[in-house]
């Protein structure tokens, strides 16, 4: 199964709700396609960040990764992954480009064998409990209304991206717990927004409120701060979400006893191959990975395959309102009435890209 072509298509669309107030209001998505002899094609996507053009990602794929891939055996995913990630630390290639290519190679493997990726990985779980994850909302009443609506639709857990001010966030968390009751899991993700003192102050309240986890309250590189916070609180501390270095970075947090949950997805952890390595490391440490959204619908489907196929995770992140994060595919997995997501059972990723949508929004091809 020799690789014969690697190509990219970039399109531009309105920014997703969680980023809508930043970066100019639009985002670029890059579809990466890897083709093998006989015409079979595997796909992955990458999202440009900070309002940047997607051409930088496409350039990295076509100029830096394509020469490593064309002519190689697409079954040699581990060898190809090693060659690609060797270019990342020096800054030659962003992790997002590597992740999209790696997912495309796994998509190819599934299509070539007629199996969904979760089955290639072992089908550890037939389905995964979904947790709703908020955008940044204007006031506590908006969060409460959204949380209640999510519970009515079957979600049993809700994660809030709060205001970033400890005092306001404490009041928000109290209002949410009162609104949804004790049986709904609540999580708080301040997105690195507190200093150590503020994080401890909020964390003690979360302990009292019975929150399910506390996600990256302080700077992600502050491993010592995470370790101190973990020792001071009862609720699980989650982190290492976007820290550079994927599996190696996770190892540093684990050695320092700094986390209870390692955030994991196919986008920031260098593809399915990188996510599998991280998840195996975390499980060997006696801990779980926590699902982090994979930045685009296609990659979040890959996330679901890995979570169900090979991890000891027990839930998958779904950003709400769901429709604001659905683009570029013909159909989208949605939680059922019990709040569970089932991975697609068609070969590979098991989803079809929406060519009409992509063509209407295309800004470049390479």
C-alpha cells in the first residue's frame, strides 16, 4: 500500500462559538488527504489557530511531510510517525500537521481492511458517555440555562469555561450546582486563568460542591504548582492539555505527581498514534485520560474511535451548542437520549466529508 500523493485543501468559515469573540471571527481548516496506489484515500484535518491562515499548516504538510511519505508503505505508521515527530521539536513542523497526516494513515488502514478504527484498536468500549462543554457565556444565568438544557437532552455531565475571575467563578459554580442538583457531574475549566492562590481558593469550593474534576486552573507549564494544588485538594486535577511535547510532556507531569487526569486528544497529542502512546503511559501510571475536544468534527470522530477502542477513559467531550461545531462532514455523531456517543461502524473513520461545503469555502489547494 504505497503512498502516491499527499494533498491539502484549505477552507475558511466563521469561528466556532468558543472562539467567536477572538481572532477576527473566522477560522481556516485544512483537509489533508493521503492517497495510495489503487486510489484509496485517507483523510485528516487541522485547524489554524489565533486567526492565522491555514496555509502555514498546508505548507508544512506539502513541503516537509510529503517528501517523507510519498513512496513509503502506508502500513508503516509507527515508522512514519517517528520520522514526522522528529521534525516537531525544532519547529520545522507544527504538531497539527503531523496529527492530520497520522489520522489519515489510520483512516487508510481501516478502509483497506474494511474495519472501523475502533475495531482495529480493540473495541474496548461499545460507546462513550458524552459530557457537554460550554463556550464563554455572558453571565451566570446563561450558563445555568445551558446546563439545564443539556441535562434535558440526556447529558449527565457539564463542563463550564468560566469568566476567569475567582470570585465570579465561585458564584457561578454554586449556581450551577443548585440548578442541576447533585446527580449531574460538573467540571470547571478556567483555561489557565488563575494564579496559584486563586486556583486554591476556587478549588476548595469545588471540593465542597462535589465537582467531578478541575481542569488546568493555572499556567500549563507550572508543573510544581499543579503538584501543590493536587496535594491540597480532594477533587481530581486534570491537565497537560496543550503543553508542547505530547507524550513526553505527560510523563513530566506524572513523575511530579501533578495530575489525576491527563487531557488527551488526537489533535494536540500528534494523531492517533501519539494519543495511543499517551493513553498507554497514563494507564500504566494507574490513572485515566480525560477527553479533550479534537478541534474539528473529523478529528473528534477520530477521538471517539480511540477513546472507545483502546483507552480507560469513561467520557468524551462534546462542545455545545452542538450545531456550532458541525461543519465539513455529511453527518455528525450526536449523543443519544441517554447521553452516550457510539463510534461509526463503517470502515476507517466511518464518516464522509461534505465536498459541496468545502468547495464553497475553499481558499487554497496544495
